[in-house]
C-alpha cells in the first residue's frame, strides 16, 4: 500500500469530508489490482478518489492472488 499512499492521501486535500475510508482490494496473481470497492466513506467523492488511487497499486506476484481491506484516515 505504501507506494500509492501519497496519491491516496492527496485525495484528502481535494475533499472537505474527514473520516475513515475503508476499501476492499482484490489482487490478481500477477500482482495487479483486479477490483477495488469502497466499504465505508464519509463522502462518495472521497471514496471514489481513494478507490481510483488504489487501482494503480502493484503487488508481488503470487500463485493465487488475494484480497484485503485497508482503512485510510483523513
């Protein structure tokens, strides 16, 4: 998550809403993001911005891929 954290946190500067945005992320076996959904957000625009930033993340290759949830506090 660290490589995209700067882009995610920049979303907080674009929106006045503050609080926690929680995203659920699915990672493909090749390390690319296959899906991002916002499970909690104080503002739809902020949530969409965070989801878009997370779609740019890359992870190490794995045999089966994986999924995780991650909270960002603004």
